[in-house]
């Protein structure tokens, strides 16, 4: 039998340097939102191809090896000569994370049209977003390729993963994110993203506005941390509670949620433009609950460490 085509995940891979408050050594862990999504999908036994510019430096080797151990296809990656990106992660007492990125001159953000041409229209879907989708100079090349893939019938999902300290100009950040929204059939965002982009505006109003227009997405999903998740379609509004979790930290939780979301949609044959446009509330509730469980397991352990499928089944049974 022919292997299932992979979901192509476009974006950055970086090293999270975890800051500690005591004398313990700082920890360096693989990360980056799109990279985490690809790993999450592969661990859930979905064919996943990461489309990244991986440096040839030692940190790039760490990123390659970690992805390969999780079963991620790296055949669409570019071997870059610029250094790897590093993020400083500061953890609060409740496990929530704040990030500071060193992005100047690093490998992840220098995409060209030629490098992205290998992402073909036979992909099971394309996920993009985060820093690579709104940082120059590579953001425009990514947008052009995603637009061509969408026009060719590929299902597109998008997560803006807003980072205010890199997006100082709020109006410019809104324009960049809204351009990404218009390329997608499915948008996953967070209440924190929307609070920065649209201060004081109810998230439901933002989601409803995103759902209007000729190239609008069919589904907008908004994670709300400990308050659960909301989903919006042209017809319905849905809210689901969070899955229980003994939170260690929230690093990679949103990316694990995205991987779980895509996994559940693929499992139910809902990750197509037509199926997303017609998705019913009961099916969407099941999808959201599945994604929340994946995120909850990730929050129960340190770092961006999403579960494998066998762990997910055990957690669901428990």
C-alpha cells in the first residue's frame, strides 16, 4: 500500500534555554512552535514532514536528531549555514512560560521561494504560523507558497503564535496575522494572542470577524488556558472545558493542542476544506476534547514533550 502523504508543517525550529531561579543548571531543549507540532503529529502516528531551515551548527544537529527519534520526515528541510535560533524561557511559579528570542541573523527566517517549492500539492495538509510566518525576510515567501497550495486544493491550518516583544507595532502585527488567517481553512489561536492584537475586544467578536469574507477560514479555535477552549464556525459557537492536568509547565502546550486538533480531524476525515466548512458541533466537540487531552499530558511534564499515541490511549482510559 502507498504510504499516506504527510502533513507539511512550515516554520521554525529552535532551542529553548530554560531559565531557573536557583543554582540548578540551565536546560536546553528542542522547541519552536511548528517544529513542536510536527513532532506531536509524528508521535500520534500521523505522517508529518517538518519544513524548516535547520542550521548545520551543533544545535541544528540536536534538532535533527530529536525530530528523527520522534518519526518526523525531514526530507523537505533546508540545510542552512546561519546559526540556530535560541529562546530564553522564563517559568513562573504556576508553570506558565514567557519567551525571549534571539532571532537576528538566524537560520529560521531566511526562506526563499525556491527552497519552499518542494512542498507539493499532494500533502495531506499544510500547517504554518508562528515566528516564521511574520518575521522578515522569509515571511513573504512562506505566504506565497501557502497561497499556491491553498489554490491547488490543499487544506491549510494556521497558528499566529503572537510574541509581543518581537511584534512591537500592534497594527503591523494585526495586518500580518490577518493575512495568515485569510490563507487558512482552520485557525488555532489563543486568548493571549487576541488580547494583544485586539485589546479590550471580546474574543468572540474577533473570531466572528475572521470568519467573514471570500477567503475566510471555516473554523476558528481559541484556547483559553485553564478556562478551556472555544470554537467558532459560521453557524455555531462551542465551548469545552480543559482536560485535567497536574501542570508542571505550559511550554509547548499550545503546539501539542494543535497537533491533537489536526490528529483528531484527520482521524475523522474532517481535515478537508469541504468537511471543515460543514463540520457539526458534536464532531467538533470530540475533536476539541481530544486536542485538550494531548495538551494536558504535555503540561504534566517539563518542556515541549507531547505524548505518543499509546500514552494518549492510556490517559483517555484513565
